[in-house]
């Protein structure tokens, strides 16, 4: 974004702030007392240098989105480092209050996050040039507090790095508890009606059979390969069975599943239903009928195998 048109926010972390003519240790303690009452120290052009500006008139959406994450970093670090062993101060300079500082730094984009290293004391560095956090890696989303915390920890070796502690999201907790209570209420109320259905052996058997038929017939293969439903035979007609075991058609899968279903139901009928019949004549007729059905479906299934592979040697009547 262009500087004068849309610069809205810059965030800076200050580890050694210049102010007046006081010793550095005394200045640090004064700024630390100010920072303990908020997530960062508000500054202006008379003090150097913390950068932020979130006023709506600047139109920087990303700056406003990053502000809560910045506050979490500052609040967690300040509360976790009660003895100020890390010697790190968090501060904020609003563009409306520090326009000259923004101009002097030559900022052309926003937001900007600086870490100013100390020039005195045990952690002093040879160069006073600030370190700049890379916002470009997040593209359209602002960096999370954990990302900023990791960046600070890498550039502040040998010091405490207080962990990020996010505030409790009471709305999320309340929503979750309400949802669980609602589920519990529905379960208690509908339990006497739903439980017998869920415990029904026939229902589970039917569901299991349907799942087995779907997967053994190649239903997942169709979804993965996106196979066509039918294919042309080159003579104006259609093929419902694809040649070869490495390809298949949608209609072919449905026919194979139906054949397996009829064979399974016929086996179940012969094993469980027919022995319970009390009429011997009806029992005989039913047994013969189901044997013929199973024979016919088995013959058809073997003929399909021969279509898939011309060298398949087995067959049964009537589909020879």
C-alpha cells in the first residue's frame, strides 16, 4: 500500500528506549512500570520508537487484525517476566501521534514490527540497527502471537522467553458446554426410542452387507478414478462392462453389486429362513427356487469374469 494513502499500523518492540538524560537502568525501570499496566507502552515523536496506527481512517485492515495478536504477545511476556530478566520492553507508536517518526524511518508498507537491540549492558550488540519482522510470509492473514514469540526468542538468546498465554474464550466454552448439554438432553429424551433401533441386529446386518457390497464391487475405485458410467462400443451402442481387470464402468459396478447381493441373500435364505418353514412342500419349493437363483447368478457372474478376461476358463449354465 502507498504510505500517505493507506499506512495504518506499525508495531515495534523496543529493547532499550531513549528518553531524556537518565541512566539506562533507571529509564528501563520507568518504562517497565508503565508497560505493566497495558500490553505495550504508548509513545509519541518526543520519545523513540514504537510504531502502530489502527485508526479506521487509515484503512489498514491487516494492522487492525494484527493488533490483538500483538497485545497477547506483550501481555504474556510482561506477566511472565515479572523480574524483567529478559530486559525487553513492548511499546506502540500510533501513526496519528508519531507521523514524523514514520517519515524518518522511510516506511512504505504497514504493519511494521521492529526489535531494537540494546547498546549498553550485558546484552549489548555492536550494531544498533533494528531487526524487522517479516510480514510477507503470512500473505493475507496476520501472523499469530506464537509466530512473533518465536521470532523474538530467536533474536533474544540467553534470556527468559515467557510462554504465550491466550485469554480464556468464554464464548467458545459456553457454546461448547451448551452444545454438549443439548446433545445430552436429546440422547436422554430420544434414547428409549432410538436405542432399540441402534441395537437391532437385522439393521446392523443390513448395513454391514450394504457396505461390503459397495466396497467389493469397486465403488471406491469409481470415485478415485472418476470412471464413466458407460462407454461406447464403436458401433453406435454402449458397453456396460469394461475389458480387463484394471478398468471398469459405473453401471458395471452396480450390476456386480446387485449380483453379489442376490447371492448373499440367497445363501442367507437357505441357511436361516428355509429351515424355519413348517410346511414341507413350501420349504421344498423355496429351496429349489433359491438354488436356481444362486445357480443363475453364479453363472452370470462367471460370464462377467470371462468378459473382463477372455482367458477365464470356468463357466456354468445357462450363461456358457
